[in-house]
C-alpha cells in the first residue's frame, strides 16, 4: 500500500532538489525525508548506503542477472517499463529501480512496472525485503550489527553468508563510509638485500611510445550525459496518484501511464538468443 500522506507537491519538491552526490556524501535532508516517508522501518543511513551501492541513486537502473547485459540504461520511465516488460516476458531475472529490487519480488509484492521505477514504491519494497531479512537474522544473532550484515547479505543473495563472501556487504560498508581506508604507499627502490616475492629477472625497459593510447573499441560510457536522474518531475507523479486510490484498482492516470509505456521500445540486450527460461 502506497503512502497516502505524501502529497504530490511535497514529492515533487523533494524530487527537484535531490543531488545524487549529496546522498552518498552526507545523506542530504531531502533523501532523509524520502526515506523517513517511504521506508520508516529502515534507518535512513543504512538505506542510503544500500542504494548508493545498488544503483548510485538512479531510479531507472536495470541490471540483468546473467551473461546478457543491457548496452545502456533506460533514459525514461517509459523506456524502463518497456525494457522490464520485455525481460520479464522472456524469463530473465533482473533487478530494477533505485534499490534494485529483483523482478521476482516485484511480482511477489504485485507492483506494477510503471510504479517500481519511481523511488518511493521501490524503497517501500526494498524496506520490506530488508526488514524480513533482519527479523530472521536477529532471531539467531544477538548483536544487531552482525545481524544487520547478515540481513544485507540476505538482501543480495537470499542467504546470511553468501553476500559476505562475495563482497556485497563490504561494498555497502564502503558506501556507508565505515570500511577502513587502505592507503597504498608510493613505489620506492628496494634496499640492498631486499627482494620482492615471485619477482621475475629484470628486463630492459621498453621504449616509451608518446602517442595517444589506442582505443579498446568500447564506447565511452560517459560520452553521452543522461542528466540528473532525479531532475525529472514526472518520476513522482504516478506514485502520488496511486497513493490516493486503491493500488489494486487502476485509475485513468494509471491507464494513461501504461499506454505511454507501451509506446516505448525496450533497451535490447547485447547478447540475445531467444527466450531465456
């Protein structure tokens, strides 16, 4: 059930003032307000760290689980919806939105694709998943911080340990700014008698080629700016409309949004060999 107390005006005000780097750096007041409203059961700093790692605060982010990947991210809600519908119809497992909610959970919570690419509904789903993971973790672990790390692992993998082994929990800690900082020292000549482990015999230095390094053939991921992911007032309109009505009963605005989404073409996968089931 969407948050009913959040007015369209207040959501748009939050949306227009969000600055992505501020989230990661100091959990700006605008994100704190959004987190308190949409996911009050999760500490905002924890949610900010999770979202920073998952999507870098991009509400349109889509990640396909498996070898096939999108060549680029969607640039509009309509394109994101079309891409999600295509992936779902072809049996792919994928993560969507600001908190990268898995497609299986989108179906489980009966969230429409047009809504899951808006921050508030996505954060609500993420909070429900993390809350369930934490409740189960804390039942067997008395230390709340250890239980939280097990819950983060659960959010990523469905288990209390695999997300710690694969480095996910560590990355969320880094996003939260609590992981120890490692300083790499300058490279200096070894002292007489010192020898690096597994050192190969010294070889003559190769001549330096002053020309510009050759391209590896891949496009520059930043050659085309997408703009501020939150500088889109329309992102919040659909959840605000949904908050005023029963989510199970589509409104006229919902029908219009679905119609617009159906006009967009999906972002096609780099490698596609028919149905992926």
